[in-house]
C-alpha cells in the first residue's frame, strides 16, 4: 500500500503489485461506480488441468471483439 498525488493535488491511496507477464482477462465498471480488472498470469498449464468452466470463461474473454 502506498499513496500518490493526483494532478489536482489530492492524495490517493493505491496498491502496487508486481506480477507478470499478465493479460487482461476482464475489465469493466459496475453501476455503483466500482472499477475492476481481472488479470491472468501467462504460464504453461497442462490442458487436462483446466476445467471446462475456466476454458469457456477465458475463451469468451480472450476472443477478439
């Protein structure tokens, strides 16, 4: 946890993470104003260890729009 100053001078708290390489799996904003991003770590996983539900989720999110 750290803090940064915005351009208008306000102090904003933020969390800094180091991970990678990653791809954005899901990004969006809910009606209540909450912004969220889901990241996926790029690593080799044996296909038999990935569930059908997860495969469908990633295929739907990673396909070009």
